[in-house]
């Protein structure tokens, strides 16, 4: 690090920092910090507040805090409007969304809704949660009208309260016999009617968010697979649903899905 000792201001003024308000200096009003020739920095200060605002470009590391070993502890990403922290630099408003099923009884090649929430809300056929099918194609159908069974749909949906971005996903799955099966998992977002009429609860405009497949699934193993993210961003007001398909047979499915996301 250099020193100003023995150097005249005319030779060093470009390296000196000052506030833009040369009349009042630091005051109750924010003033941009600039160098001696008037080039503005990203820093503005007053006697009570500090603001970091890029002058030219948004960056993934507009503001960082490190420990004395140089490891990052906090990062403000103005490119993606995200604040990250910890040794993993995970978004600080990260959440985990879970879907669960226990002994879901399928028809081969049919996509079924998977209930949202922890063990107290998972699909348990003995407790009376009805299997809700949504298509027999390669992917689930992109719309759904439960009609008289709309009340059964509620435990299967996650209402998105704030714009979110999906970071990653994983699922664990097993079945109830020794038969090897292929199981497919899909997550979708939907528009849900909420207009005060008889169509409230109908789903449309389904968008594939994530998908994954597990092979050789039987009761002797728990297969853990990472989901591929197809569309990360989901806007507020939509709902998210999870689907599972036993491609091979009618063996009961027990599974858990974890979706890591953050608000954006």
C-alpha cells in the first residue's frame, strides 16, 4: 500500500476520496464519494446512512464481506437482485418446499398429484386422501378441472405468495414390492382461477419447472435423484404442483420431494 508522505497534493489528488458536496462535507444528506478529479464511486454517505449503488454496471459482487482469510461471508448481487451469505453463498431468503406421498396407489403410465407438506400432510390412502390423476402422456396435462373433487385438490397445491426462483431439487423414492420399476417426477406451475365463480380452483397454463427419473426402484432401495430445472422463475399468484408416475406397474409409491428456492 502506498503512502502520501512527502508527496504534494497536485501529484496525489486523483487518489484522494471526498464527498461530492464540497460546501457541507458529510451532512444529513447523502453525498456520493468521489476521487479528487470528480469520478464518482459506488459509495454514498451521510452522517447516518450509507448506500452502495453501481455507477455503470450491475455485478454479481457489487458488495462483499470477507473474513481475514479472504473467505466470502456476504455478497450482494445486483445483477440478479439477490443477497447471499455463508460459506456456500446461498441466497439469504432461501426456503425449502416439500411434497410427500406414502403408499400412493397408481395405474401404470398415469401422472398423479403428490401432496404438499411434511409427514402430517402427505398422501396416505388409509386416511382418505384421494389419488388425483392428471394425464397419461409423457408429461402431466397442462390443465386440470377437479369439478366435484376440487376439495381434494387443496392439499396438493402450493400457492406462490412472492415471485420466486428455483435453485435446485431432489427426490427420494421407493415402492412396495421386489419388482423393478421406472418412476418419473414432474413439477409444474399453473394459473388457478380465483374469480369468485364456479370455476375457482381450475388449473391452466401449466409450465414444466423441473423433472427427474429413477430406475430400478423397489422396496429394497431408496433411490435419490437430482431434479433437472426446466424453468426456474415462478411469479406470485401461481400455484406449484408435483406429480409422480409409475411407468412400469401398479406398485405403491412412497416418496419425498425437496425443492430449494428463494424469493426474487
